[in-house]
C-alpha cells in the first residue's frame, strides 16, 4: 500500500509507450496524483499512499513521510499526462531535498537524521537527480558531494554498486549513469570503456543484472538504458533481446521475470515494454527519466 504511486507509474508510463494513454482519464489521474502531495512547508514531496490523518501537524509530519522515489514517479507521471507542474510545491520539495541528502553525498528515501534512520544508496541519488532536473532545484543539494558518492560507488570492473565497496549491479549502474547525465557530468564518468564492456557482457540473449546470474526481463531496461545514455545503443543486440523478452510474455497478459516464472507482474511488464522500445519495437524511450520521448 505504501507504493501506490510507484505501481501507478508503471501503468501510466507503460500505457504511454503502448499508445494506449487515451484509455484513461488524464484529468482524473492528475488529480489523484496531486492528492498524494504533502501540504506542509519544509516537508515537501509526495507520499506513496493516501495520507493518514493525525490530531496535530507535528504527529502528521512524523507519521506521514514524503518519499523521494514516490516524488520522482509523481513528477514523471504528471509530465506524461501533460500537466504543467504549476501546483507542485517546489520550495517545500527543495527543503526536503536538503533534508534527504546525507554527509556522504547520498540521499535517504524519507526525512531522517542519519543513514541509520532510512535506506540511503544510489537509487535515491538517481531520484534526487531526477527531481532536481525536472524542477530545476539543483541549488537545493550539494552537487559535488553527490558526484563524489557516485564516483565512489564505482567498482573495480567499471560498473556501479549501491554504495562504495558494493557489488556491481545493472540497476545501480543505470542509476549512476542517468544521474550523471542529468547533472551534466556524464563526460566525467571514470573508466567509461570498462563500464561499456561490463554492460555489453551482461547480454546473454536477455540481460543479466549481475555476473553469473540468469537473464531477467527488467534488465533489458536497466542495462540497455545505460547503453543508450552512454551513446552505445549499437552494442545492444536487439533481435536477441527482443526474442528473450517475448519469451517472457505471459498468456495471462504482461511479462514475467524469467520465461519459466509462473506469473507476470507489473514491474517486469513495464520494464519489458521499455526493453522492447530500446529494441526498436515500440515508440522511442527517454531512458534518462523513464518515459516516452514524445512525453518530454
């Protein structure tokens, strides 16, 4: 229940890429998304769930926490649906960004005092970069510390992990590359050729998320999108990737993680659609923000 906006994002962005966005009410969906926005100054952003009412603003702020990932998906959905973002409480979001950033340059997912209070890793660095990019709030964060955290999360093989001294991962590498692109620092990505080699080596029909793992439909986006952002889309073997993705399509509708998985799910369905876009079978994708190019 805490991830309603994230699940909605998979649906809205997926429908957009499939050319089916006209099957929903954009106006009603926009109003629904804004209903998740925090009303408090200094506590800006979007909740992932319908706000629970408390007897005082203080209790409300403690128990209802805007979430950095849900704020990112809310903004992207509003753009996809044609909203002008005029109702987004930008300064309140800027204040939350200041609270979300930790001393090491990473970001928590909710307001906290330290990394012990909340998860903090490169996923939320990507979310922070997306929010700053969409709302032009770069002044609210320490960009250099953010850059140092990203560079420090690069592993010996050129790819990126969740944080310094962690295993290279396709999703984390995407978060790092996309964040650097939004920051205008992608040209400063260290060991670019090693990173490209790592990404290219993850394709074994579909894409692996890590070395020695089975291919998984969602990594067609995470790794394929990284290749697009690095200007190396030609490395992606499109026919092989598309065949793997179509083998993951379920008779029930949607896509599953592996061809032999028993059921589809909305996350793998969405990222399989993104992968088919990168393979040239669906309209073009803006891999940086996770939305169609037409919606930009």
